[in-house]
């Protein structure tokens, strides 16, 4: 990798943009606790990332990490690793960029007179509570910076590490609107292990939803992605929605699998290995773009809406709580400033 291990107090030809003028040291770290993972610690120039003009209920995000140890085969953020001259497959899972000073930079940006206290979303690109957060503990500083500045925040996560910060989030909710959403789409634990190897268990996340609700906070659930012919049967969806209702979820948004360039190849490799009988069906279903064919999408909507109503999650709205970041389709990956 062209930028690993570079000192950044001197301009270095070929380094990533910004490396040459940031005081400090960039280092690459491996530890026994994270076997096979390399953390690339960087000093960020900016923390707030603008995403104007999207269909989402926010214009700003913060992403403390790039790459994700959840290693979900279908992750839509994989193409962002190309900017780092890394691949969208194993490098995305194992080469994790850590913005070690993100909380300090965020505080400075939020203190600007021009900041208008718009909602800020976390977890829209990669998970802020992936395993790396257990080592770097960046989120407490981010939560405090946002809440103390009067900025509403929302978090989407597949991890259960957020439990560590529930006290902080409960206190923040007394000052600003706080939204929490958990991603949980696969009710089959064996399929989860093969497709989302770094994600906590299904039962662990159901218990986690209960814990969030017991703390007095709302918890939406993103049932995403629903996988054609693997997790999209009426019985599978009915069972999962029943579990989410029992756990106390305050809203549900189901989203079908979408396969953008840089993601499709990696997912299809997995499909060919685990479910070769489905390869041709997927190739036909996604033959004309990143999203499933319109006829399939229409049939899925007709299937899921009665189930949502059955379990108390509404019909057309697909949720029964105020919208938060995790309850809307993710934007297309943007080439946000890394440093």
C-alpha cells in the first residue's frame, strides 16, 4: 500500500491527499487480539461529511472508520476502499483506517458560528461500533461532542458494542434528539455466520434491542438486505418480524439486496461457492443494474406490507416511530475526504 507507515510531517510524493501536511505520525498496527487485521491510524483534517441532495433525513455524517471487520459479503460501502488503492474484498475486511483524532476535530467543527445544528448520522458508511471501536473508543468523544453542541444524532449499527455507551446516549437524549437503529436481516444463524462472519449473533442482537428499549431509547431495525430466494419467503419474514416485535423494536424498514459495482463480484463469489444453484437466477435478477428487477421489487412490496401491519409496524410507512438514519436506504458511497 502506497501510504502505509509514512511519516506525515514532510511532504512525500505519492502519499494520499493530505498526508504530507498533517503534523504527527501515521502508523500501521497489528495486534494479537485482532489476528489478520491491520489498523492504519490517521489524523483527520475533517470529521463532518456533507451528503446534501440525498433522499435521506440528514445532510451530515461522521465516519470514524473506513473498512469494516464485520466482513459482510454484501456491504455497499466496499467500493470506497478503491480510493485507498485497496481491494473491495478482503482488504475492506482487514485493512481498517482509524481516524484517531476524529472527536477533537469534530468539536472544532461544531464550534464554528456557521454550524446550524443539523442532524448528524453515524453508521451510514461503515459501522462505528465494529470491533475496532473496542480498541480505539472513538464513539464516546463523538457522542459527547455532538450532544454538548446541541446537535441531534442517530446511529445505525450491527454490533452490540453500543451497549457500552448506553449511559452516554441516554444522557445525550436528555439534551438532543437521539435515534438508534440496529441492522438485523438474517434470522438463520448458520447463514449469518457464512455471510456476516464478523457480526454478533442473531440472538445477541435481539437481546441488544431489548436492552436499548429498557434504557428508554427508541430502537428501529433495518431488515437489510433481504436476499432473494434465501431470506425472502413469507415464513422467514413473518418469523423475523415477530421476533423484532417481541424484542420491542420501535420501527422496521426492510430493504432488498442491491449489488453495486465493487460489491457484486465479491457477493457473487460467495454465492457461487455456497449456493451455486442460485447464480443464474441472481444474474438474471440483477442483469440491468444494482437493484433487483422491478417485477421482483413490486412482488416483494406486496408480500412485506401485510406482514409489517400484522406485527404492528404499519403498512405504507413501514415504521411506527420517527425516522432515523438507519431506517432509510443508504446513499451511494461518496468519496468523502479521508483526512
